[in-house]
C-alpha cells in the first residue's frame, strides 16, 4: 500500500443529521446542479428507507438540502440526458417530476423482476424485495440492484435498464448486491456481493451492454463491501460497512490505501470532479444501539485525486406509462 494518503485533511460532518441508511452518493457536476436548481450543490445522496434525496456542496457544515420525498425506499437517483431525473424506487425505475418545490414520483419506466426464486423463475412465496444501489453507465444505461427486505439469501440481483426501457437481469442470484461502478470507458463493471465480502469485476460489451462472467476482484476480510466509485485515475473506492473504512484499489486489484473514517458503517463514497477535490462518505446508524462519532452522518474530507462526473441515463422515449409506485414497507436493513 502507498504510504501517502490521498485524503489530505480530517473527515467532518456535512450535516449533523443521523440517518438509518444514507447511501447512493454521486457527484453530478456544477453544470447539472445549476440546471436542476441546486445552485452549487453538486453532490447528491439518498436516505433509502425514508425515500428522500438530498443535495449538498460537500463542504463541512454545508448541510443537506431535501430535493425529493417519495413514499417508497429509494436506492439511488441519476440525471437523464434531457436534464431530468430518474430513481430506483420501491421495485421500479421511475421518472422524477417537479411538484411543489420537490421531485416526486412520476412515470414508471421499468419494473424490476422481483418475486423470483434463486434460479430466476417466478414464485408466489418469494420474500418482499426492494431496490438497492443503482448507477448510470457511460453509455446511457441504468443498472439498479434489488434485494430481499431482510437480506434473504438468494433474492438479490443486478439488472440493466436500456435506453429503450427494456429491463434485463444480468447477474445470478445474490443476497445483497451493491454498486455497481464503471470504468470511464464503460467496458468494466465492478459490483459487490456484500454478504460474502466479495468485490467482483466483469467485462461489458459497450455496444450491447452484455455482461461477461464476473471474476473476483478483491475479497474484503473485515466488514462488508457496500457502495463504490471509480476515480479519474481508474482506481476503485470501496466503502466497507462495519469496517469503518474506505478501501482504494488499483485497476489490477492491488490495495493502494485503507482510509479510516469516523463512522462504523460507511455505505457509499463519491468524489468531486472539479477542484478543490473532496470526497463524501455516507454512513448508516441502523442496528447501532448507541450511535457515536459520525455514525449515520454524511461526512467529507479534502482529497488530492479527482473523481468523475456521474454518468446520465439516455432516456426511455417509448416506456409505457405505469400506474405509479406500489407502496412497500419502510425498512432499515443493510443496503
């Protein structure tokens, strides 16, 4: 591992709020933030169980500003090429529409193939499921994961939503999928099987989105790999739930740095692509009897390496209109 840290200052809280399960941090860039009416708040993140989306500048004490409030869990949000928003919410991918100063649930773009058995066939006895993390790739596709509400074994998977609105399951049965994250050319996808401590890597056909057989990229021995991002140097940043750290890996899988954070359950990580560079780390307070330090808070620190502006979804011009979201119970399980 390198002896010089890419984190050049102390981690501090963006906001004093504690969240059960904040996640889905992204850097959308100054231009997109301004177009969305977020002023200079170019970082976004979600609180999964309460269905809320926030924006922030990522500076210490800058605060988190509510941008969306949904009636179902929300795993992550992304900008669209046309300047709108989509979100992985409930068991669907939906458009977000402006209403009363907030983004609200709009048209359903895709339904995830939930209520399936471990082999992918339909089952009437499958546990309730929800979306988990999700991200757009450099070629305009959107990749949401899903899992059982209680993290039931074998009921997690990752899907691919293409610009034409088609939704396809792309992984075998998992338990708690997290990520994914993509290389800058979109040819490599990383994702985590959180419950097994594994970070996986798969080649992507950039023309079709086809996912090759995944291979083990890294095994996390202490804690569980959760959300992730790829920086401008092609290195993977991996939040480790229960490990109190973020791991930075070189593209070849070698560990460059273990970055300690003042929270026990980091859930996702995002890096600014515009100087001065900062990292924000979302964390979770769920299942902690006595949250302390920055448990459950969104925290930030200066860094010496740039991230990438989050990719956008190319759109679903022919997506069928749905009847809205199917409500599911609010949850506080590992995500």
